[in-house]
């Protein structure tokens, strides 16, 4: 026990405790003395202030000058002075004349005696001082008393004896002593705690032992030929030896700085900051190859405290064989090639990147030739297996002039012993270290090779570009300005570089093929020719995205009654699958449009159809013809997931315009609303109910109706027109409004102007634009009649219709029209409900419409020979080009269309009795 105490006393911790205890005692004693002197000073200052305040107050008391001038000042002032002294807590208040003779005093025996040293007050100055002398030492104040003219006529002296001031200070001494003792105890306890912790940390070692240990540590740490770094858990560098500073070129103030702030190579910073355990990891740091080891360090209670990193320079070892620099440069070049080749999905640009990355660090000139099908995205093929010609796709050199054939030329390989042909035939890189001795190459083009040799080309490596075992082209690496020829190691490196580039070229080729296929599919699925109709004058534009075709589409569908449907839609995603999905949706819209459904009901049916399609595809039904299940390139679970969610997310805007009434009814399934331009040029974006995208399901769609003036313009578009990564939707709408507000342009001119204003340099999404100028059917082309609910009205309507046809100059089709009107009106009166109406529209064809208030629909059937009815719709179908039924808010309309000429009209064998037909038709 005594040995342990002795060791603790002589240890660094014991010495630190003794030193801290002495410091605490000295600091506490100094603080106590300072507090005593401060208390004394404060007491004297308080006595001065109290004395001066009391003297000033008494000297300015009312009636004091008169009392001084009275016959017996002492009798008048002594009681007042004593009362003021007791009230103010002073030891004395003396009133004196200008000679200093006392009239009053707290000690009566001093009355009549002269006070000393009051000349400053006689001169008119108030002052305070610590007076030492008779009758006692005191802190006093002397103030002159002035009459009404300002002349000094007396003096007032007040004060507190020094002994009383000292008593006030002594009253504070117990508190000061207690505070000093408490501070001393707390300081000593703190020093003891610090010393105990230090004793634990230093394990009781003495100063000499610790100094010797530190010297050994420093000697070993800085003498080893390995770099040592100690990094804390907060990613800060705690320690670095001299070798580590040299290897990593660390700044002088590196310690205590974050690893990311040391200015190291990003890869080195990532390795040091990652904290992962590595063993002999070969790492490129600047121009050095380092073998790196990382191990974690453990602190108290097993918590991670950081890690130790050792660095061993292997560059010098590699340089002994003369290959370290070559390996480093090759490694760096391959690393750069991985980041620079294949940055785009363009075949030619990828070939250019291959040539650019190798010049000048590996070759002085690089040429890349590709097969013609590869340039167009097609699968390369060669029946004989021998490639005799390719198209030069890229050339890069250290000089702008070159004896090699330019880009675009056809390069032929006609001599089998030439390096290019040999490489293609053997399937691996071929080295021609000395082109002067390459007879096969020289024989291929004697004049061209002569010029190349005179230019300085002296060494060549030809590398076939192969991916998936298929030759895509070849790369040729040439040296001219570099005096050293290519060697065997260069050959291996060139083959590795060519293999990496071939994969990127093949990816670009496959993308080109898929993009071309998607574009072709998209354009074939979009309408090639818009239908002939009179309701709107239409212009359209469609632009696929540069990065991949999407699923935007548009359509113009002719509806019965001279009406027209305008449609735009967008399928989320890009590629062939999006284009195919778009085709399915467009076909579905056409099918539902034949039912003549309102826009909201049509979108509801379309949403239900998409839900069924998604469910079927999610269930795994069906596969691709080639057996891949996902287009060949997207097979597996990912492809299945893509198919299952391919349709969900599509949007659609469906609008129906009626040129007879001028009304336009539309509904949206998550699609942006249209732009509406009035005849005076005003542009607005009407609010539409925000429906959910197709395939989401669960909510009905809502339609809105607008009354359009003749000459109004409707603009339907997809979001790719107005929105992109660099432009938000609202900004795009404002630009679109500005582009559409220019007057006096046809729909086609307006479409061109909109694209010129809105088009992005590289659009990231498809763009579909549909511009329609509305027209109205003239009143003299419309004839309407209300039909009473009696059978005799049929003949009147028939005769009125015939007369109207004669007025329109359509008398040659009057028989067919009369027959159709007879059958349709008779059916409406018998089986429908009021009101019954008839309307004839003269458009590109003659449209006969019979409406009633019933929702029941007739059906075409074949009547037996013994049936008395059932032939009415059969006759209508025989004489009309088209017929059908559409439902309205208040019933239905049965319509039939006939050509304006009777050439296609079937001729009856004999005149028919139309009145008789009315009784047997239905």
C-alpha cells in the first residue's frame, strides 16, 4: 500500500495534483485579499457619497443663511444639526463660519473651536476627503453655504469616523472567509479528480518514464518506412507520421482537420473516410501505387474510437522492373475510358469517344470503322463470316492533317495478310510494330500507304470490336509522333480498351434500333390522314422525344350528326411498350366512340377497360411471340413488373364539338385542359374537373360544356409541349398563350409557330399538338320539324322532307329519304314517347335524324316470310350508308346518313306504297 502511495506521489498525476493544489491556494488567497480591499474601498466610497449628500442637503436647507446671520447661530442650528445627523446615520454634522469656527457639532465641547483645512470650501468648492487628525480620523465632506447673492457665508461639514467604516468591512469578513474556504475546497477536490483520472490514464508513470516512452514512440513512428494515419471517429486526422505526409503530400496543419478537407484525391478521401477494413488494398494516389491496410481501434468500454491506416509505397518496387508508370497510365486510361466512352446512346458519338480517349495518351491517331447495319441500329450479319468493308465512323489525331481516309469513307479489307483483315479473321487484336515491314498492309493500297509512311506513321494495332460474340467494327491505333513502337503489353491494353468500347457501341446500336422501332410503331399507330368533316379545320404536330419515344397520341374522330371528337392522350413511359400501349388505347377510344357515348361515359368505359388489361397482364397472361416474355431485352421479373403497370398512369382529354349548336363538351382523365382562343384573339385555359389518370379507378369522370362562337380555336396538347426539366408547367402555359395570341394565322401556321416558340433543344418527352378552328353549319342547311304523336303526321313529315330535298337540289335521293323518314318516324310514334322530332342536315352527306323521349333502342333483325313486321330497320340499312342510335339527356336519336347523290342507291324493282310500308315495317 505504501509503495502504491509512493508511486502515486512521484507519478505525473501526483505532481500535477500538487501543482494544481498550490495554484488553487494562491488563487483563493489572492481572491480573498482582493475582496477585502474591495470591500474597504467600497465602504469608504459609500461614506464619501453619504457625507457629501447630507452636507449638500443641509447646506441648501431653507432658512440656513438666516440662521447663520442671527445673533445666536448655535442655539438655532444645534438642534437641527443633531436631528439631521441621527436621521442620516452620520457621525457628525458641523456648521461653521467662513473661518472654520464651529457653531454646531455632535460633540458640544468642540463648539467654538476651529476646524482645520477648510480653505477649499471657503473658496466655494465642495469636497470630500479622508481626514486624519483631531478630534478623530474620519471620512468627511465640506460644503459652502451661500446667501442669495451667491457669497459664501458659512460651511457645513459632515462625516463618518474611519473606525466605523472599518467596522462595516469587518462585518463582511465571515462571509469572505467562508467563500474563500469553500472555493479552496472545491478547487482542491477538482484537482484531486483530475489527478485521479490522469493517474488512470498514465497508469501511474512518472515524468521520466513518460518522457522516455514518448521519445520511443516518436522514434518508431517517424522512422518506419510505412505511412501511419490515426483517424478519429469524427473523421478527423489525429496523427500522421512523416512517411504518411510524404506519400499523401499532406499539408503541415493536417492534424485535427477533417479527412475531406485535406485536399486528397476523391478516391483516397473516400477510402479513408469509409471506415471499411481492407488488407493490402492497392490504391492509386496521385502518381503512386499504395498498399493500404485499415484496422479499427478500440476505446474504453469497447466503443469504436477510430481507425489506424498504414500505407506502403509499392511504386518504387514496381519502378525497379520499369513497369510502374506504364501500369499506372494504363490503369488511369482504362478508368477514364469507362467514364468517357458511352456517355450517349448514339453509335457514331460512341465511336468518336473511343478515338478521343486514346489520343494522345496511347496512340497518335485512332480510326474507328463500323459495319453499315451497326450505324443504322441493325443487327450485324455476314453470310460468309469475312468482313470486307466498313464505313469510317470516327478519326482523331494529334494533328489536324492526316494521311488516313476521312470520316464517311468506305474502308475495304481486300488483302488477307493486312493487319485489319487478319484481326477480323482471327477475332483478336493484331500488332504491326513496324509498318514498313507490313507487306500485307502496303499491298492493300500502295499509294495510300506510301503517303502514310512518308507522313510518319510507323506502328499499328488493329482491334476488332466484338460484343456478344458478334463483330461490330474495328478500331485502329496508330503511332507517328511517338518514337516507341507498340509492344505486346500495348496489344493487350488495346484489346481491353476495344472490348469495353464494343459493349458501349452495341448498347448504342440496340438503343438506336429500339428507338427507330418505337418511332416507326408510333407513327404507324397515329392517324395518317384525318377524316373529311366540316365541323373543324384541323392541323396537328407530333414530335417524339430524343431520348426515347413515348406514348403521346392524338385523334380526330367523325361522329354522327356532323359532329367531331378531338382526342389527345399520354401514356407514362417510353419505348416500344409505351407506343404499343398507346395504340391499344387509341383503338379503344375509336371503338367506344362508335357507341356515340358522352365524353365522361367514354372515359369511364376506357378506365374500366384499362383496369381489366392491367389485371390480365399482372396475372401473367400471354407472352411475346419470340418467347422472351418482355420484348427480348426486358425479360424476367422486371419485365413482368413493367407489363403489369404499363397502362396505369395514362391520361386522356376527349372533346366533342357539334357544329349545329356550337356546343363543345369535354372531359379529362388527368390530362391538361385545352387552350381556347376566341375570334378576337383572346386566349384562355378553361377550368376542367381534375379527373384521375386512366387505370387508377374508383372515381367517376365529370364533363363540362362550352358554347363556342364560330371561328373559335381549340388547342389540345400533351404536357411535353409546355413542361420540361428546365421549365415548369405555369411558365410553359404563359409561353403557349403568347404564341397562340398572334392573329391572322391558319391552324397549320399556328402549329408551326407554337413549336418554334415552345420546342426544347432536346425534348425529354413526346409532344402532341392538335389545333382546330371551329365552324358552324349554316342555317339554310338545317331543316327541323316537330311531329305530333299521331300516325297521320308521318305522311306530312315525309312530304315536307321531300320538298326540302327538292329545294336543296337533292331530288334524286328523295325516294330513299322518304322511305327512311317513314320508317323512323313510324317507329318513334309507335314505340317511343313524346316529344318526337325530325331533323335533316345537309353536310358532306345528308343526315336524317329522328328523336324521341324514350331510351329504348331498336335492333336490326331478319323477319321471316310470315312476319307482318320487322323489316323497317332492314330497309333503312339497305338505303343508308350508315345508321345508328345515340342517347341524349332526354331520350335518343336514330340517325341515318345518305350520300348527296343517288348513284349508290339501290333501285327498287317497282314503286312501293310507302303508306302501306308504315303498317308492316316494324
